[in-house]
C-alpha cells in the first residue's frame, strides 16, 4: 500500500459526493471503515474504496 496514494476523509467525501460527517458516522456504526486511521485520528481511504462504498 506504500505506493498507492491515500485520500484524506475530505478528499474521499468530495469524490464520493458525500460529507465528512457521513463517513465518520459510517465508521462509528461499522458500516464503512477507512483503510487507515493515523495516531492523530485522521482517516485515510484508498481509491479502490470508492467502488466499495457503493456496494455497502
């Protein structure tokens, strides 16, 4: 995964046509999780997850 660019939660939300808050809600309810959460609490998603979220 080191070679793949990860998207911040804001970038991912914009590409998906949703909001940061919706993605945070999905994470809290175990509906759709970020690929990675850093120690500082920042959420990161991969481009591949753009296809997965539509299937959730």
